[in-house]
């Protein structure tokens, strides 16, 4: 029989490296660009609505975000948005896709330490090419026993991932900054869910903290992960 915990999954964006702040900076640029056509709050509401309905079409990531900005710009200007503005939004997306990776505090140390005693798996959503680029630039790639880039994080996905790369979800822990994507579905699959909050969180990732879940834990940052993994066993 395997020990209680044999596999640790890590989310990528805003768990291991900064991500959401680049989206928010681009949203500020978007708001400035369309300031003559819509108030910022109204524009952000329209953009969020576009992102929500486009998830099934484009998935997660920068490309879908840029297409949602362009769609919103067309909507709020009644198709009169200047071509130069569309070009600027495309350029902003290119800049995001080329932005250097900046690791979060304790990320490299935590992954390296856990990898010495457990299988470690990167489980992330987003565009395949962009996530592969970020992982390559992070310098963490060789530490992971497996990498899974998925279209959505659900209990079924976690069950499949941890069965394929471990001893099943009941012997796995998922670590991430999103209650909605990293914690709740991992617990529902039978594993541990560890919430490591980030100061910035996309509105579509917001969810209530699980109540009375025996396999839920929260850490202020990744510096305490090794002690938690050791305590779980």
C-alpha cells in the first residue's frame, strides 16, 4: 500500500510565477484606449462577460483574452472602433506572450524540496504553447515528473491526472492560488487541496472557501509547504 501522500500537484500561474498582474496592466491599457467610448467599470463588466462566454470557444490564456478585448471594443463602439485600436490590442497580446517569467517567492525552493521525496506534477490551464514557454523560462521544468496542460480543472481531470502520474487522487495533494480550480475539485476527487493565496485573482476564479473539508489547508506562501507535506505523511 502506498503511503498517505505520494504525489504533489502544482498550479503554475500565480502559484509559481506572476501572471494576473500582466492581464490587469493590459486591462488598464484597454480602458485608456476606449475611455472616450465607455466608462471603465462598464467596460470591465463587458469584458468579463465576453471572457465568460468565450471560455468554451477559446479556453484560458492570453489569446482568448485578446479576442475578448477586441470583441468588447467592437461592441461598445458599435463596430466603429478604429483599426489602430485593434492593432494596439493585438500588440498588447504579443507583449504579454513575450513577457519574461518572474518566479514567486519560495516557488523554486518548494518545488525542489518536495521533488526530493514525492512525485511532483504541474497541472495548469491555458494555451499550450504559452504554458510550455513559461515553464521552459521558469527553470523549473526538470523538477517535474510530469506536466499536464488541461482545458479545465475538474474532479474527473484530477482523478485522471493523479491516477496516471501517481497512486490516485486519495494519495495526492494539489497546491494553487485558486479555490475554484486548484482546491475544491481536487478535494472532490478525494485528494488534498492547499490554497496559497495571491494578491491578484481573476474574477472568474473566485469561489467560497470550503467549509468543514478535512483535506483543505491554507498557507500564506510556499515557504511552509514542505512542513505541510511532511505532516500529511
